[in-house]
C-alpha cells in the first residue's frame, strides 16, 4: 500500500467531534433498521454448527491469499488483523449449512468486541486505513465471497468497498465489505455445503465443499474497478486533526517463549537466541506473574483430587497440560506473532486455534505420539505379556492435533537424534549439555563387574533384553530407584538396588540402556561425561557427536557382545 498523504476529508467545516458523532448516529440508525427487518424475515440467517458429514465431500472452490501486505506503515495493525481472524475462524471453520438455509457473516461470528477477544486491526473506512476493533475481517469476507461465487452459491447480499486498494480483490470486483451489522455478506444454496478456513503464518486458506454443484451465481470479474492511489493510512498520515487519526503504534511485534520444559539444552538456546524485546515465561527467563504460585497450588490440588477419584495417570496428566495451555493462551497478545512453545502444550493450542497466523517453534521433548505408539507396538510384539508396554495409548484426535501442529511448525528444537530424523527440514539440532564428571569408586578385588541399568526397570527401557543378555554371566546389574516390571526373576542375574543414579554411576563399570523408548537420557550423558562406557539404542537419541556403543532395540545377542566388549 502506498503511503500517500492526501488532503483531509471534504467535511472540514464540521468540528471533529461532530464528525465522529454523526458517523455513530448514522451507523446505529442503520443497525436499527437491520434489526427490524431481520425480526420480520422468517428466512433470516441462523448460526450453523460444525459437523463432519461433508468432511470428505469434493472441494467446489478454494481461496489462498497472503496475510501480510507488501507495504504496511504499522505492522501491529496487521498483527491485530491476524488476532481478529483467529477469533472469527473458530466460529467458521467446519460449519455445515443445510440446503436452502441462509448463511449470514455477522450472525455466524457475532459482533466484534474486545470482550470476545477482538482487538484493533486495519480497517478501510471512508477512504482511510484506520485502526478499529475487529479490523481486518474484510479479508475473510472477501475470501468467502470469491469462493462462494466460484462454488455456485447464491449471493443474497454483498457490498463493495468504497475505495479500491491496489492489488486487492476489489480491483477485480471480487470483494465484499462487512460492517456490523448493516453491511453483511449473505449466502444460500439449494444443496448442503461445508466451510473450512485455516491460516498459517503467511497465508489464509478457505474451502467450500459440497456433494452437489450449481452454475456460478455471478461471473468472477463482472466489472473490474480502477484502484484508488490516494488512500490515507493512520500509520503515516499527517492529518492529526482528523477524528479517525491514531498515528503509528508505539510498540512493535514480539516473540514469546514458554519454558514449561526447562531442559538445559532449551535454556542454553534461550540464552543464545533471546532478543531484546522477547517475553519469557517459566524457568530460564522472566518470572511468572504473582498469581502463578496460586495457580500451581491449585493445579497440585486438582492433580491429587483426580488421582483420588481413580483417574488414570495419563488422563490426569493430559488435564493438567490442557490447563497449562489455557494459561498460556490467556497471556498471549495480538503482537505475539512468534512463539517458542513446549511440545506438551502443542495439541491443545492447535485445537483451540491459538497458533493460526503465528510462526512458532516447538521444543521437542518426545517423539510425536503417533511415532511413540508405533515403537511401543513394536515392543509389544516382542513382549506381549508386559502390561507396561500398553499403558500409554492417546486419544486419536489428540494424536492428530499434535501431528497437524507439528506440520505447521517452523522449527522442531531438540537434541534428540531420533526426533530430529523425523523433523526433516524443520530440524534445529541442539547439542546435548553434558553434566560435570562424577568421581568413580574403584571395584574391589575379586568383585564381579557392574553394569548400571540407567532407567526404571521396565520393558520399554529394555530390562528384559538386558536380563537375557547377561543370563549366566558373573555380572551385577545395578538398578536405580523407580518402577520395575512385574515378574522380574532375580535368579536370572544379580540385581542390586542403589540409592540413586549418582551412586550407580560412581560404582558402574559400564552403563546400558537398550530402550525401546527414551527421550531424556540424562544418566547416559552423565556416564559419557565421566568416561564410563555406554551401550544404548538409537531410541536414546545420543547422536554421532557423542561416544557410545550402538545396539538395536530387542537385540539381546548384540547387547551381550556390546556389554562384554565394554567390560573388557
């Protein structure tokens, strides 16, 4: 958009306050007329609910448009527009309109107010681009009108913009302006149709699906219009006496970090990448607001209550994560256009539409749930009797929400090699942070060699493979505190509990973790830092930069050879 200063509006003889009052009176008069007409009209629009019956129907028309203008005097107004689109999308995406029913833009999304989450965005009004609550919704109405025409829907009501901006749909007469509630966009069709709307950090995408099709209601470009080059923009306009003038915003766009999972690798990345205007919540950055302590107490009480009510641990954990996600969403502002967020909150933020129109990086603390369950299923086929391999199975919709959120991410941040392999071009490899070396305790003369099993003694961590590999050998297996698989036979090997990982590492001659799943191998990192031989599977994610011996999950014979080599 060209930044051109034009003369003030022609009504310079009216005082500024009178101009504003006159506009408000006209608007409310027209709204009253609209209310009266709709109350008498039995065919008036109704709000339509999301449904799934037409989810697989053919696409009749789709729209794909850029969200950020090439030249914008105030990027914060564009960020406000994105926030307004985010709020509106929640009322539009996935709705299905029955055959013959009327769709009304304002009836579907409701009035744009601050109380409903709308903020100041860029709006074209009376020839000026100004900040207004709900500004930017016209980009959505433009896309909907253009797609409706292509899909053959009947356009019952549509209004053109008063000014035509260069490069806009208005130049091709494919625009539809809306202003609550007397300038509306209303559609109807003799068949049922479905609306899908989504946006990423750069693009707005809209689709109309239906099982039937009619002829186009109007030609796509019946009367191309000439763009108006002289359009004031409040971000650069010099007409400070105008009643619409707001001037450029004092604050700019911002990146927000949410350090829910404060791994050392993520804290170091924050230190390296944190910008001057970045906002950080959680460990490694700024402290949370004062009420966060009260929130943590409430979450702890809720955790105990759900456990006493008999809820399974995964269900309790998911409820807690959903609460954290809502806490983060409440703190986000329109100018938070870039996020760094933990993987655990991703599916909930994606499901609630908070990530639409934002760039974001994900701190990956685990395999995606779909890949994780595939690994557990592979282990179940090897050990069908182990209940611990079947105790994590997530809701399919949650798995899908996480995967779609990961596909929309700009970057996957992780030190875990197996996770990074799945990330492809999104991978941002963080180096593992090695802890200080531990002082080791020499083995007494004549004592058997000792191997530390560096995890809870569960099947998913490979305890059965280690017991099978060391069957009959004069090797003592050190087990740290934690859960153990039921049915372990101590007679198959020498098992000894140690007080903690530090004691086990100080006594161990080698450390083994033949895990099927392992996301945070801290004990292995400590062993590497202390010069202790490490035997692990690729599931531990150590990568090629560290020194360790590789075995495949489930390969007891390969594990036997690796342990013997490490002990000699």
